[in-house]
C-alpha cells in the first residue's frame, strides 16, 4: 500500500521533502498546495503528483501548472484516499 501525501501550504516544502524520501509516495496538492515548488521531488525521484482541478482553476493556474502535475477531480481524490494510507499535511 502506497502512502498518499495530501499537501497544502504552509507545510508544502517540508511535506514534499518527506515525500521525496518515500519511494511508495503519491502526492496530491490541495487548496493552496497547488502553488508548491516541486523541486524537492525532482531532485530525488519521479513520484506521481496530482493536483485537485477545482483548486487549480480557482487559483488561475491552468496553463502555468507544472507539467508533472496531473489534474484530478474529487472522485479520483476520494478513490486515492480510500486506496492508500493518508499522510495529511493540510
């Protein structure tokens, strides 16, 4: 079972550093977490990174979002929460 990291600001930099050291991590950026600097992940390994679509849209980040972030809806978020151990940084 993978660990699912739910990440929001102001905890994003620490949370991403921790997730980067977890080879089984999945990362979901929620709320203001969609502004997070993903550099810690890029330096370590390629982890799946998702961003909640509504949060991305509300903040006007559509085309400016990092290409490594896959937008997901609430239905996919719920599926991820059910299927993984949640580590909450929100």
